[in-house]
């Protein structure tokens, strides 16, 4: 499939192609099907906004029954620098949380702070179980010890955009993941 966008000029290099993303989501979905076979209430919990594209593709490939829900959290104050603080902007409110196996869906893990905090928050909130799934993982940026249960691809310490990942709310619609040219975000 040929794709062209006016934003392509800002991409230094395509890091993960559409085909690779398709392979990753297929692989992860198959593992989720296997691991959660027989689960009564599997909830895919999308962390907005960046994870929505990944979760949409992933849930279409999972063959077991799933529910979806959303949370919005923030740990960034200017789009590039983490504050180290986790702010819950949209919380999960479910009366049936103790009956739910929660699979937190994230687009990328950098420091690990957000998912580390969220998994503990959901466990303390009474979830039956909590696991994590990320499309991209940057272990070189870890500030806390955290390993996702499902991981699509380890990526280098580059500023990546596309497939839900943004810079200043742009580039999310790119169907691939690319490395953003430094001159774009160092203006």
C-alpha cells in the first residue's frame, strides 16, 4: 500500500512499517488469546490518546471476548520533558472491577513511571488481575524497574511518531512509526 502525507517530510526514517505493525499486532493478539483463554471479563484498558490506534487494531485480532475501557493520564508538561508526576485526567470507574482481568494497552514505555504507577493503582483499586501491553519499549530510558507483560518491539532512544504517537498533537495518523527529525522539535 502506498501512503503519502504532507507530514512525511518531517520524518528522518521509517522505524516500523505498516507491515511490521500488522505482524506485531497479530503476534500479540495470538498470545493474549492463549493466555486469557477462559477468562470471564477481560478488559483492554486503552491509555489515551496515543494507544487508541494500537488498541483498535489489536482488539480486532483478539478472538476471545473482550471489553474495552479508557483512561487518560499525563506525565508530560511540554510535549518532550517528563515531569515525573503522574496525573490521572480520565479515571476508570467500574463497579465490577474485582471481576475484571485488566490488560493495560500503552503505545510506548519510556521511563516506566506511568505503567508502574497505573498497575499498582488498578491493583489497589481491586482489579482481579492487571497486566500490561505496549507496542514500543525503550528500556534504555527506564527510571523505574518495569517490564511489560506483552511487548511489540524494542526501539532505540529516538523521538518516534506515527500510529497514534504524536508531537504537539501531530503525526498520530501516520500509518507507520517514524523517527522525527530533531529540527522539528528543537525549534
